[in-house]
C-alpha cells in the first residue's frame, strides 16, 4: 500500500512538472511576437490558419481583411 501511494505521488509530481514546461515554452515565444510588425503578425496568423484549416488560395484572400481588422482592434 505504501508503494502504491508513493507511485501515485510520483506520477502526480511528474505531470505537474510536464505542464509547467509547456507553459514556459509558450511564454518564450511572446517576445518574438512583440518584435514583429503588424503586417508580419497578420501573415503569421494567416499561415497558421492555412496549415490548421487547410485553406485554399481563395479562402486565404477572404481571411486577410478579417485578420487585419481583428489585429487592429
């Protein structure tokens, strides 16, 4: 029983550590984004959306003004 409790605590500790590492990776990208111009951020967002949603050229053109409007506010 004692070994089971120790194993459970070990697993919980590892999962907490793993989640903390992911948060640190996301925070490290923040300064890079702040150095980008508005146009560069818009292009990056469009590229990410194109990859995630498999947008075609027509859909990309339709998304450009929407992304620009969203980032200007």
